[in-house]
C-alpha cells in the first residue's frame, strides 16, 4: 500500500458548499436589486399620476374673467392635488418637502426621490463596512391642454 491518501471524497462536499454559498449570495443580491427595480416602477407610475392630477387644476377665476387668454394652472391648487394624490398612495408623508413640484403657466413637473434599503447586500459587507441605501427617483411633466368644445 502506498503512503498516499484518497482525497477524492473530500472535494465533492467542499465544491457543493462553495456552490451553495455562491447561489445564496447571487440570490441575495438579485432580491435586493429587484426590490430597487420594483420601487422605481412604483414611484414612476405614481409620479405620472400625480403630475396628471396637478395638471387638472385650472385657474377657474382666470378662465372665466379673461376668456380670450389661454387657460392657466392655479399653482396652490395644483400643488395641493399633487400632494393629496401622493399621500393617498403612500409615497410622500411631507409634501412638498419630500416632493419637488414646479408649476408653470400650463405645465407641472413632479419629482420624487426616495431611498431603498438593501438588507441582503448589507450582510455581504465585511469588517463593519456599510452599504448605503440606493436612491431611486422619477420625474414627470404633464401639460394642461384645452379640449375642443
């Protein structure tokens, strides 16, 4: 008998453990990144709706007192509608603080940014490192148009 050991049985469990850990790491990163993508889609949809809601705030006083002029947005009403829409959908607790609303004569632009916590990516940091939340945001502009009578 030779002095060599049979190590063929040792490499398979080590390889299986290595592959299992690798699959868990990739899976964890995928879950966090998909959370970021889902949050971005949600914010984009809600910001589009908020901009449309704000673009419906026609300044009725100007519309009726100066019928020859193109309709304008009522700035206070437009901001109120944007904030109400976003609050009802759970996007912004303080509006316009967390939300940037820019009202023009006939258009409105709404911008929302928020941070998404990445829990599984945080576990990957070694030696007390940290992973900052990932910022996601969206901007949408809606233009008020006068419909044909």
